């Protein structure tokens, strides 16, 4: 499998799993929702979260130990 094909293959497999009623029910039982998106959208989510938490860490002056 080509390196570029791996994210698409994983995304497809996860999307199919999250579309299953039993998987959706299991997530609902945990108080969560099963959602799927694209690899690009996930990358944007992670980049946004990293920036948000980086700002919090800098604002409170947290340092690695």
C-alpha cells in the first residue's frame, strides 16, 4: 500500500465502523457520539487543539519537569 493511501484506507475503515448501529449504540451508552471526518479535517482539529493548549501552557507559565 502506498504511503498516501494509508490515511484514506484507515478513514474508510473507521467510517464504516462508526456507521454500524451497534458501534453507534456503544458510543451513545458512554455518553458520546460516533463521528467520522476526513484526514484533512482531523489534521485541522489537531493543529487547532495544539495551538489552543500551547497558548494556555504559555499563559500559565507551565514548564517541563
